[in-house]
């Protein structure tokens, strides 16, 4: 799952108007569900990276 998230982070960064890349360090990820895993709604995966001067937070949906 983390490899998929990293792929989307990389893909999103390459489609932006600014094409420069920075070294980022993975900090953490967590999975949340709006109804506490008691309904068919998909979970949300949150992930966090740090660069020299920014903390980057992203989210994706994890369909089961």
C-alpha cells in the first residue's frame, strides 16, 4: 500500500507546473474510516513527508 501512495505522490509532483524535485523523508501514515470500519465506506490513508522547509501531508482513498 505504501508503494502505491509513494507512486501517486511522485506522479502528482511531476504533473505540477514547477518541475523541480526535492529530497523528502517519509514520516508516518495512518488509516481512518468515517464510520469506524462499521460500514461499506472506503478508508482514507493519510501520509506525511518532510522536506528541508515543508511538511507535506496527503490523503488517498483505500477501496476494499
